[in-house]
C-alpha cells in the first residue's frame, strides 16, 4: 500500500468533482471548488473520520469493499478504479461486462442521432439500441429473444436475415460475423459466445465450414451495401465509435451527399412510419 500516493489520488479526485456532478447542492457558503471530505464519505457510505484518516495517511489498510465504495462515491472511471485498488494494496477487480448496459457517454451521443441510421451493438453483435431510421433500414433488431438476439446466430439460421444485403456479399458477411464471434470466444469460451458456437455447429454446416477455417481479424469495409424492400440498394459508409469499457460499438450510417443513396436515406423516416 502506498499511503502517500493513495491520499494524494483521493484528494485530487475529490477536488476535481463539483457538487452538481454528484447531485449535491452547491450552497452559498462554499468558498472553494470540489467536494468536502464529509461529502465524499457520505457518498461512499463511510464515516467522515474514516475517510479523513485515509487522506491524512493514517489508519488501517482499506478493504476491497471500502475501495469499491470510494470508487463509486467519487465516480471514478474503470481505469481510475483499478489505479485506486493498486494504490490501496489490492489487485484490480476483474472487469465484468454487462452486455445489456449502454454507458452514459455512449448514450448521450446516441440520443443526438435521432434522424440518422445509428445502432449500438454489443461485442457479440446484439443490438442494444436503434434509431428509427436504423430500424427502417435493417428492421427492428431489438424484437428478438434467446440466441436470435445475436446477429451471427440469425445469419446462419434465418435466411430472411440475409435479405438486407446483396447475395454476392453474403460470403464476406459470413466470414466477418464468424471472425468477430471467434474473437469473443477466445477470451471467454465458456460464456455466451461458447453457447452460440455450440448451437451453430449443430445446425449450420456453413458455419461449421467457416469456423473451421480459423480466420481472425476479418472486418467489414467502411462502405457497405444494403437492400431495402422499398428503396432498393443503398451504398452507405459506416463510421464506428468504440466504448472500450463496455466493448460496445456505435455504428452510424451515412451516404455521399448528393448521391442516390443519400436521397434514399432522407426517405427512410417516412418509409419506417
């Protein structure tokens, strides 16, 4: 445990937070910025005396539970939380991803894209959020349940899921989806990725063949072609924003201004109504 560094780190994080950041009133008698020690203690569910002794480099080694409480009270990022644990003499906690939870930063960006085809997907290809134009482009992908929630599973088990792409592009999509699944499977073969692999090996000879090729790092091109039942083919560019803490990706689809695909994008909202 590095008492001096721990105390200094807590002090700097406390002073960097404003009362408004944690839902506290500023009050008229506050002379300096940042939170007071007793406010951090209350937010962390501990006594002001206990917290004060840590900042003063006194007292016992904080337990993992106390450090976790401080991380929550100070609204630390995952990297900051891990650093706090190491300073406190404990290994950093294992990062467990919640596949169904969209981080607040990602959600703020997504909320500003209401008039644009945009989607938030998990590392396993589960659609967690869609704008209305995105649902009009590829269908409502949040309506599924069970393994059907995952794009790769639907791709190899439901022929209708392939209708949104030109037939000649299907082999590429098969390789990309399988490569993405293998990447997650390599990290956690006993988790949901393993369940998907086992299920697909039983029902899809095509998946078994692609899986056996052991391809890794296969990715989509920035430009993708879609087939819409009413608007026909659209050629769109896909920009991505990765949230490394949650391993989620925000996909935003755009078209070259003035192109036929751009004109069709403007019609998506009307088609989807």
